[in-house]
């Protein structure tokens, strides 16, 4: 079925000489999904581009919507890792022309997949209210179909958005009240067999235990569980964030060497996939921990690496922070 977008089976690209039918599109979507999970975004987009024109000529609106949804998702993650916000706008722009085709779609799961893609794109473009409404619409459509996996991911994002409001206002009481909700979402994601949704929910419940109830051991267990889930599913792009979060809680617990090790893994995985935020921030964190232990030469080395990472992307705020950190270390 076309709506089975996430099947991790490897297929060769289809030849360009023949038109691509809806049935032929699914293996290509599967292959692009594998490239996406591996962090090879440019390859995934190039693969989809090889058949984009052919799919546009099809009289199968479902194929066009699913192709646009997959391209948009990859575009968003590419922008997230590279800090290129123009890719968020591009993701939304590639979806909008297809909205009029929704009336021609009878399959509720296909509709829900496309509307979820719209919701993600609006979320990353700062249109929170629109995103929330569209996630809600997608969840209702998923309830009429058979795609529990899609529903699990949309529900995870709705819960995440509600939690983010409380985190921004540092409302610990409101965060703590969401613990039962995230526990339920974790179980739903398991039933739906959606590992991505499961990892998100584990991660966000961990954030509540760290920032809300201050139960650091519970937080650590859940961050580690989320990391293990992402490793199991082979989702490389977000491993830097997962390693970093484990490091943060270990640092909170005073387990300095273990925290440094997690920060180093965050750096290594970020360098592997080009996640710019985590090419910079963990290096600063390592420098801080080394500095508190009097290991100033090592700290200077990591601050210098952070400066180089910031300079490579012209990240002025990071450049300034790295210079401030370096200025605190006495010259040898």
C-alpha cells in the first residue's frame, strides 16, 4: 500500500526511461527513508528528484502527496542539522501546491500523512497554532484508517508542543502534570511499533523528570532509553542530541568523567552527520567540566575546537562564547 511510507527495505533507483506508477513509487520511498535515517539527506532528495516529474504527471494524487510529504520531511531535517532555516520555508512551499488534491483522496491514512507533513512544516516555520490544528486533524484521520504508527508520531508532537510551552515558562507544576500523558504515549507508541515516536516520548518524559520533578535518576534512565531506541532504529541524525542529553544529566549528578564521555560521543556523531549545534555545544560543555577539574590545557583545546566549529558556519554567538571561555583560561 502507498501509505506504508516507512519500510526499511533497500531497493535500487528506478530507471528514468519509464514512467513511475504509484506501485513503483513505494520502493523508492522506502529507499529514501533508509537514506534519511542514515542522515544522507542530499542523496535521499536526489533519489526522489529522479522521479518527481514523472510522478507529477500521474493521475494518482496519492502518489504525488506521499512524494511531497517525504521530500518535505527530509528538507526539514536537513535544515535542522545545518541551521539553514530557509529549508523550512522550502519544505512548506513544496507542500502547498498539493493541498488542493486532498479532496480527491479517499484513503484517510494518505490524507493524514500529508496533513501531518504540513503540520511539521508549519511547526518549524514558527506557525504553532496552525501546526497544532493540523496535527489534530491528522490524528482524527488516522483513527479512521489503519496507520497507528502515523497516529503515534502525530500524538507525540502534540504532547511535545504542549510540554514546550511549560518548559519555556519553567512551569514545573504544569510539566509534572503531564507525566501520565507521556507514560500513556510511550505505551501507545510501543503498540503502534513506531520507534521514532517512542524515542521522542521517552526523551520528553525524561525532560520532565529533570526540569520538573528533579528526579535525576529517572531522567537519566529515560534519556538512555531514548538513546537506545534511536540506536536500535538506526536513526543517526538525532543521536548527537541523545548523547548530549545523557551527558547533561550525568553532569547534574556529578559524574564528570561519564558526562565527558557522552559529550564526546555527541561531538563524534554530530561530526558524522553534520549537526552543527552539537558540533559546538558539547565541546563547550567538555571544556567547562575539564576547567573545573583544573585540566586547563585540555579545556583550552576543546574551547578552540568549539571556536573553529562556530567559525566554520559563521555562528557569531558561538564565536563570541568560545572567545569568552578561552579568555578565562590563563595563558601558559
